[in-house]
């Protein structure tokens, strides 16, 4: 997953900023590798030193680049959260290869996908609350609904489309197109619960997954029954409505 093609400007209030950061980031193999180095270094330092204890200068040093070069790709430490989003999708998708290969059962695949995300995110749990609090602000580019977050969001929705398409479940026609996005929204709910879960080994989040997956699976199966088609249609229409609302609130009015 990659960030938007435009490189961010540095934060003028940040004492570590480079005074002349580049305005754009060329999309070349070398620039992609550098960006990946910076993200990997940041995530490593977040695990070792915590979010608060990690500075952009330390990230740059760990990645083997100058501070100015780090700001060339990310305008602030907060923007590295986009790198976290991307990494979680990458790790979850990789783990799901085996999960999806071993079962066509919808519930088993859904449970496996959620547990894969949980395993990938576990090292970051201690400081997750802080950057998720930033991302929860409706007008923040780090919101999971923002345009800047679209690569990770689209990747996650695509994963759920693969989950559905490879399963044996029959999805009602009215719900089929929007179900991957609904499952992504369901995952966001699980993530929000996980952020606040202080139980050992995130036991409560695992209990939440174990109890809600069968419920979701049952609802999906019911969507193919004629009596549930009106409800499925209304659900799909609601997703379309909310999608448009989020776009206008987070990204602002679109031209045209």
C-alpha cells in the first residue's frame, strides 16, 4: 500500500523540521524503498520506545536518512500513522493467505481475518490509544474515512471481498456489493474495542470476535432469503449515504 503521490510539507511548529522540505515525492522504486525504510524504522521505535518517546529525528537516524529526507515523505510523526495503517493491511493480508486456503466457511474466514489483524497490531497496543485518538477526529486526514487513508481502507475492503468470494456463503444480491465495506466497518468496531481493552492478552477482544462472528455469519446467510431483501436493500442504501457524508465531512466538497 502506498501513500498519495504528493509529498507533505513539514510542520512549521516542529523544532525538528527541515526548513526546506521537498514539495513532492517522486514515485520511483528508490523513493518507495526509502519510504518503506522510514515506516519500518518508525514502527520499530514505536514498539521499543513508545509513541511519545519516538521523535522524527530518531526515526530518520534509525532509517539511515537525514531528518529533511524523513520530512520529505512524512510531514510529522503523526503522519507515520498512515504507514501503520498500510503495514497492518499488508500483514493481515499475508496472514489471511493461509486462513483462506484452509477453509471456505465464511465464519471461519472472518474469524481468521480478524485474529490476523489482532496478531499484527498486538505489538503496538500500548500506545495505540494515543494515535487512534488523533485519527478519531472527524476532520483529521488520519481518520480511517479520509481520502489520505484510502489506500489502507481500499486494501482492507478488497481483503474482505476476497474473503466473501472464496467462501461458500450465498450473499443476497442487494447486499453483495456493499458487504465488504460493511465487514470493514465491523472490523473498525472491533479495533475500537481493542484500543480500550486492558485485559491480559486482549482476552475481551477475542471474546468479542468469537461471539459476534457467528452473528454476522448468520445475518449474511439470511440476506439471500426473499423476506430479507428489503432490509438488505435499505442497508446497502445506508452505506452509500454514509459514504457520501464521510467524503464531504472529511475531504470537503468535491469540485464538479
